[in-house]
C-alpha cells in the first residue's frame, strides 16, 4: 500500500568503538532466532579481502601513488563520506599505519567528546604533515558507519541497513554534545533513524539475553551490580539495582552512571610506548624523542606486544621494532625488548593498583595531553571507581560484570574483582562475559528485543515524575505533569489535553521540577500540582531561542510530547497544534553531579538591576530625553554606585545589562559620546563572548551591527571603542566572523593612502595598537594566518631593536597570544606550528629579559608545555628558555608552565586576556 511504513526485517546493533566497530543482528520476525554477528568484509592485505567480526576503527590516508587501484578493490562500490580519495579502512589500515607514520586516523570516538577542539574541522590524523589529507572526528566516525552500511547492503540487498531497526551504542558518560555529534555522524553515513543506548547497559543486556533461561537463579543473591566497561579509549561505570518481585523474579533498575573518562586501552599502549621509546633512545647518540606521528606508530606496535604478552601461554618477552622513515626504512629501524613481567606490572599495577576505598582519583592542575587528547589525570582505574562509588551512596556492589577488550587479560579482571572484594570485606559474584569484544553490539540487539517484550528488560521506567513550571518560576507555584513516574524509557508521551503558547524567535526559559518522594499513585499526565504543597525539587532551567522556519518572531499554539531517553535526557517536543510536522526539541540533562547541582533557580541578580536599567533607558532609550554630555560620559560611574564596582559584576548581571543595552542599540547614534559609552559598556558586559546559555543568540544580535559600522566614524575614540568591543567578545565569534575581522585588520595595517581614501564609511578606522590587540584575540583563524600576524609583530620587535628602543609591551603581549601553545577559546589544531614559534623564541631570547619583563612573559607562553608533541617546542629550546627564566628570577608559575603541564592562575589569565573574566566564569579551555 502506498505510503505504508515498511516493517524492518532485522534488528541491528552497532558498537561504534574507539578501537573496533562491531555489528550484530537478529531476525525481527522470528522470536526464536538468535543474535548473530555480521562478518565484515574488509581489506586484510593489498588486493585481498577477508571477512572479520571486528572492523578496526581506523583510517589510513595513503600518499599519492602509494597504492595501486587494484590494491583497494572491495566487493561493492565505496565512496568515502569523509571525502578522502583512496582512504583505507579496517585491518589493512592498521597494517599500513604501523609501517608509515603520520597517516593513520585513530581514536575518532575519543575526539567526539573533546570540547577544546572543533570536532567538525578536519584535524585527524592529529599532528600530521600538511600534505596528508585530514578529516574531522565526526567525518571519521561517519566513514566507519558508512562502511558498515555498504557491507550490510551488499550482504542483504533486499533489506538495506537504513530500513532496519537500528540501535547505536555510546559511552554512558557521553555528554549532550558528543551524543549530538554521534547522531550527526550517523546522518552523514545515511542512517538518519536510530536509537542510542549506553554501552555498559548494552553489555548487561547481552548478559540478560544469554542467561535469560537461568536469570532468576543467577541473580537470586544479587542486590547491586557494577558494570565496568573499559574500552580502547574510555572507561564507564554504571550501577544497576536488583529487587525481587512477589514471585521472586528480578526487577532491574539502573541507578547511577559515572563521569566521562578518556582512559582505556590506548593509555596502556601509550605508557608502554613511552617505556620502549626510552629504551630506544638509550641506544642512540644524543637520545631520541619521537614526533607525534612516530609515537602513534610505536603505540600500534606496543598494542600488539601487550596483547601477545598478556594472552594465555604468552612468551617471556616480545621485541618491538620501529621502522625507519623514507630511504632508511630498514637501516634506520630500532628495536627494544619488553618482558611479560614488565607489561603485567605496568598495566596491572599502573592502571589497576591496589587502593583503599577511601582513596579518590587524583586531580592535578591539568590533565595529561597526548596526540591532543586530554587523558584522565589519574591513570588508576581503581581510584576512579572508588570516587564513583563514594559519590553514589548505598551498598557497595555485590556483583560485577566486566566489559571491554582490556579484560581479555585475566590479570586485569582478577585485580579489579580482588579490589572490590577487599572494599566489601567479602567476595563478589562475577557475571560471565564470554566475549567482551562483541558483547556491546549483541547487547544492542538484545535491547531492541527487550523493547518488543521478547527479552528481559532493565525496567522501572522513570524513577520520578517531572513537571513543567507554569508562568514565571518563583512567582507561580503551579506545574503540569509532563512525565509520570514509571513512564517507560524511550516511549514518547503526548499531552493532548492541554495547549501552550510558545514564543519563537526570542529567548525563552523553561523550568522543570521533579518529585522528591512519591507514595501511592503518581500524578497523572497533564495533572496540575502545587509545588508548595509537596516535596519537589526545581531543576536547572533550560534557556533557548526556538526559531520559526521564516525567522520571524511570533507566538504559536503547541502541545507537548515527552520522552525519557535511554541516555539520561528528558526530551520535550513542542508540537504545533496546526501542523504536527512542526516540532521544536528541548533537551533537559537530568544527570547532574552533586557538586554542580543548585536549587534550580536562576542565579540571584542585584535587586538594584531595575534602577540600573532605568539609567540605561534614560541615556539610550527610545524617548529622547534631555541629557547632558557629562551624564552620558558618567553612566558607568552611576551604574557602579548602585551595583558596586564593575569588576564585581557577575555573569548574570552583566548579561542583563547587555540585554538592556542591546534593546536600546539605536540610541548609541545620538552623539559621539553616546556611541563611545555604548560600545564600551556593551563589550564589557558580553565579554568574553561565551559562558552563558544565551550568548550565541546575543552574539548573533550584536554581529548584525557589524556591517553598518559606527555612526561617528571620524571620532578616534569611537573607532577605538568599536575594536575594543569586538576584541572583548571575540571568544564567541565563529571562524567566519573572525576572518571578517581579520580582513579589516589587514586593511587598516596594509592599505596605502589611495586605498584609505576610497575606504567605505562602514569600514572603521583602527590604529596599529587597536589592530594589534584585535589580531591577537582571533584564536579561531587558521594557524597560517596567525603566523602572518606573528611575523608582523616580530618585524615590529626587530625594528625597535635596530633603533635601540625598548621592545613595546603591547607587541610582546600580542605575540604571546598569537603564538600561545594553549588557546583560550580557539581549537588546539589552529595554533601556530611549533617550528615557526621556535623562530620567534630565538628573537625573544636575543632581548634583555631583565630590562624587558614582557619578553619573558611572551617566551613563557610560546614555550608552554601542553604534553602534545605536535604543538610543543623541542626539548633543547625548552631547556634554554627555562634556564633564562630562572636566571632573571621569573615567577615560579612561569617556570612551571614551561617545564610541566599546568594551568594559569587568575593573575596570568587576566594578563593574557587583557582583562579579568567576569566573577563566576571560569575558562576550562
């Protein structure tokens, strides 16, 4: 029948892993059919295809002419969704990457959760040479899913993968951003419709399905289960509580999920690679420190050695060989031996040490960074587990399920079980996982079966009822129930009996509340409750701007559709009453760490804000008022009298003041004084351009003013305040917007007299100092452009040196920002290359740091250690800078920044940014 929905023939589970991708499936129409693994055909050697249960989550980007066309022939036509010609995926990618450095994309999944880089920018392979094609973490993930889709569709041409019921697994600790990027990768791969389920939960579903016939006996004495999932790139902890119903059948409820840890098998391989690197260096003249690309290559070799030496019937030792490069492929190779005892001690004692339950994970001043990834500061999984169990009170788990490839090593599994038993004072029950490599994919299928009532399910539904607060929070105490307690996860509930007015195109705030204690019958869907009459907790509000397709601002009548997802979010869709196809999604994150929880109310703002806004209205409001120039000039002082010194204004207050200024932006045109004051205050109140939920919307409103420029373009102070505003909010500007500012930067510095005479009025004039401070703040522009800005700054320094003048403080400050190894808001992949920075450091080393202290400050930031070999300068130059810093008595923090991975204190952050951050706003980049 035309338009009828095609029923899926298969239930398919996909484990998109850091190390391997696995696919499992079951016949959707045969309840007796078992769960099977999809043999994934892949290149196992040039020109040779073989079917394997695991597809290594790796990409190799060959050089031009490196592989013949026949070497890459697959049984189906394959086009790389990431856009790289002749890219190799899977087993052959691993083989080639172990031979040639700098061309292997690894750990794409770990990058999806790394917020300090642009995850949709082509940055992988990390640290690769300029001639190597690069892809984004999202595109790399999409390419593995697209490969799986092509494999499946070749095997089942009448049942394409995109038409099946799909379940994709993700780490339990993935945040909203990483989940959204995973879904974007699936869409890129042609898989727009699927469900997400957490990996530890999927591993447990695999156990439930395999043991469904004996589950009652298996869990008879179990009350709390710990699922510990240590994969190639991440570690996840989940707790599942077990209660017996009246018939003695186990009822399962997931109660707790751990924080995100980039800690797993990759870290073990890296630790082993560092040991081998040291041994290889000991046998070479002058030592040896590998590049990021060569270290990655060595990690692959060490991974193979680790798996060999931790396997059953392992040899006493293994030899790790790193081939030379280029023409010295064989002659330049180096080897080192590692023993079984060494690997066991390093991996078991290093990553699963015996610790007491009272110990917690160490939190240093900065995390470990390697290949650009921020690995967990503390490598001890047992200490992270102790921290997790301390945060989630209740009985210690009495049962353990282990998952992840690292637990194929019996020594690791035994150590974790031994540690938990020590904490409890008695042994644990160990649930058998027959194949940790494939359990998650099989469990994803078992989850799909459970949703159909064909397999055991982790039940209980939502443990609480959820309510949407009506009216204004704090004034209206009524709320409507949008998700009753016990509602099943993954099931959408439509509240059809009530209508709501939704504001489009303007900021809106949604307040949620939840029941703390519920006895008896829970509230019904749509029921109105009085929040003052019971035990309710107000949750953090969600602030958003929901846009109409036309972009207009208007109100629309909607109904609400609610679903509690399997990954811990409450999704509320606002569905247009007139057209159910129009939906606006609100996502509330319900898993909030206790230290991050507030009372759910908006942060308190000064009670004198109304008076402050009245002062702004008097100066810039729509009704022209007779205001003396002196009163305009003193607006800031008047605001400070009522609100306190502006350095004490916190982010909520600053943003309310900015919103008041933005509403009255037209009033800035009344005089040059009006414009100066408005630009100064607006930039100050929106700095650094991010940090509040609505800041992207505010930046959008502010950017709309850019093309019109300033009204009083002949006033030098107005022009200076214009550029100060954009410098202050640069952290919230996109790459495209920063490049637009760079165009004006270049014009103001390079235009000749004729060009300046024909400049458009809207292109605001800027002095060299204005441009210097602006250019240094554009962290999102490509590194090559930053290098050009830095070259201009170096010329200024060298020019001053020829005239025997003292180096300009502002120039040195700007050089520190432009060449910084650790950006504040920009992506780490866009820093200036380390070779160029090394040249700049030699210029700085020629200056007298005792007379010119800012030169030492700049050198500190150019030589700052990140732990990422692709960004850090060489060891010899680092030692030279450190010696000079000690000789001039530089602050201890500066010396530490060069010698170890550390974080800036408040004073150095203020100096680096040019001014302090608003109180309560902390940079985490």
